[in-house]
């Protein structure tokens, strides 16, 4: 195309709302190459037919779209625009919520609700993980439940260093992310109210987690103390677990009955591919993996078994000195780790 039919970069910049430096950048990135570059001077020229494309690039960049995605949209992937806008909206909502939480924290007050749950479901989850809390003067943070909201799921975790229980729930509604450590005694005392509430809304302040309970007695609010300090790094423990060497599938009621017949403070499990003995009581089970004899403190093992969901139980062993995983065979969202003692 003759140079007379082209626009120099300055004119094209004015026509499209882009700066000359932006046009050079887009040319180098192979998003919007000039129609002609003078070989002797290096001057860049653009055609009238490139105006629409340049304006589209500007608009995509104005809504924060990254350059690789801009190239994909220009190549025909129009659906990426809506996906990007949805992500931007989610990010803006999360930022707005976090700002509200920061303001409420600075004021020492609860902010707007960030989470809505079924009351009975939340109460059951709290009750299940509370079994793994502990009152230790040197580590008061262990008498608490960690409640986290991330990626649209709520996770409750408790540990006394010998056990760890974690339960994941799907909320009715949620906004943003948060992580707080809530006093176990407060949660334990509030369980009757939680069980009788069909819907629970959660708000977070500087010193307390506030639950708005919608139940038979109408709507009421209860505060639960937030414990300061760092919570144990339970995620690193879960992610760093070695491979399972022995897996046991059995019935929860049979295991509990066998544990209840014992007279000592320890439960001895003798596991082989042919049988499962708890103490001297044979328990029907399907076993895969290597044979092992392992002992647990009864006060650690029994609550881990009794809080499992459903009738069928999976016990995953990794050795006599590594945590065992206890979970429901068909409801795996409650997971408990129990540490053997021998």
C-alpha cells in the first residue's frame, strides 16, 4: 500500500485513543503490527482498516484483560470477554467485602454477613471436629476450631496434636475469603442454638465471630470469641502425609462395639489381609496392604471413629509411628487423623 494511503503513528494514535508508545508495544508483542514500516527511517504507518482492531485492543485493555487473552479474542475467542468480566466482578466483590471486613475490624464491630449455612449441617460439623480440641495451658490455641472460607467452600479444622479433624461444607451463600480461629468452649455452648436454627449467617469482627440464627424462636445473634495467635499448620501436615500402606474397610458400629469391650486405656489393632482384631475381638473387614499391629490411646481413637459419617468406615494406616486417617467410606468430607502411640 502506498505511503500516501497510510497514517503515520501519531495520527493513528489520535484516531484510536492509543498512545504512540502503546502502539509500539503492541507491535512488538505481535498484537497490532503496522501496515508498513519505512525501511530507511523506521517510521511506522497504519491503514484505515486497522482502526477498528486498534480500538478493540484499547477497550479490552481498559477492562484489564491481559495481553495473551487479548490476542485470543482478536483471533475469535469472543467468549473470553465474558469470562474475564465475570472474574473481574468476582474480584471486585471480594475486594469490597474485604474492605468491609477491615473497616469492621478497625471499629471492633461485626461486618456484613460473609457466609450463610444450614444450621443443622453447621452444628453437626462443629460437633464432629470439637472432639479433636484440647485444653492445654501451654497451648491455648488448641482449644479452638479453625474456620476458613476459600473457593466457595467452608472448612472446619481442630487438632490437639495427637488428632486432627477436618470437615468441609458447601455453604448456601458465601462472599470473599476469610480464616478465623474460634473458641471451642463458645462453640460447644452454642450447639443447642445452632441445631435449632434452620439458617445461620456469619459475620466477622475484630474480637468475635457473630452468628445470626434464624430458628424456631425467631432471629437472634450470638457472639463467639476469636482466639489470637497462629493456628498450627494443619495444611502442611495433610499435604505431607506419606502413602497409605494398609487400608481397612469395615463397619463403624462393629469397631465401636469392639472398642467398648476393652478394659484398658489403649486400643490394639492387629491388621492382616485375612483379619482385623481389635483387642481380642474379631471384626469383619476388607483389608488391603501389609500386615501391621498398631496401638492408639482409646481417648483418641474412639471419638475419631464415633464422629465418622455413615455406617461404613475406612481406616488408612501408614505405620506404627505415622498418623492414621479415619473417614467415612461414602462421605469423605469429614477426615480425622489419629496418632498411634505404639
